[in-house]
C-alpha cells in the first residue's frame, strides 16, 4: 500500500474516531460472511459501530488521542467497536454476543476506557458493572429514600392517633344507639 493511500485511510479513520473516547477491540477473524452481516445488524440496532482496521493504520490514526493505548502491543487483525449508550452497555453487548454460538470466533480482545487500556478480562469485568441507566435509578432511589422514610415517620404517629380517635368515637356512638 502506498504512503498516499495510507495517509488517506488514516485521515478517514481520524475523522470517524474523532469524538470517540471509549472503544473495545474484538476479534472477528474467521467469522462467516453471513454471521458478520448479522453481527453488524445487531450492533447497528443499538447504535454501535464495528470497523475492521489494520493495527498499524489504527495506531497512526489514534496517535495522541485517548484511544491510543488500546492499540499498544496489539497484533493481528482487530475490529474496533464504539458507540452505544456508554462503555458499560457496549461491554455487556460484546460479552453477550461473544457467548452466542452463531458468532463463534467473535471475542473481546481489549479496549480503552478513559484513556486506560483494558484487557479481555477487564472487558468482562466492565460488563458486570451497572449501566448508566441502572446507576441513575440507584442514585434516585438513594436520594428519595431519606425523604420517604422521614415522611412515613412523620405521618405514622398522626395516622395512629387519628385511628384511635375514630375508634374512640365509634365506641361512644355504639352504647348510645343501643340504649335507644
């Protein structure tokens, strides 16, 4: 490949990966064409992108970015996956697809998270983290919990007192109606 073509590809890669800060590397070598198309459809539905790229060109394109550590020491043909809601949902999807038999050779090989290189085992560990949406629901629950507890503690004695007054009032009415 000529230097001119390499520069064109590198420029194109830089443009595609310009706003990407977190990505995962996967192995797709040996996957059948039909499985590859199906894999890309599944990823596309979740707004995730898959790009098979030569390591040396990827290193040149990501040089000086947060994605650069992902390609350090990598060998062979790799595919880069990015997009989705967040890197946790991306890792969950990659590990789920890696376990699916119809995408047999597909497997996580590493990645980068906030400029830190991830190994394949790190990707599996990240996939067990709560996603952004799960984290927000946990946070909202923690914020609302003290208020709900305080509310129940304030309303509890008042409700108990009202119940006792009502019961006492019903007791006072019962003998009066029975005597008449």
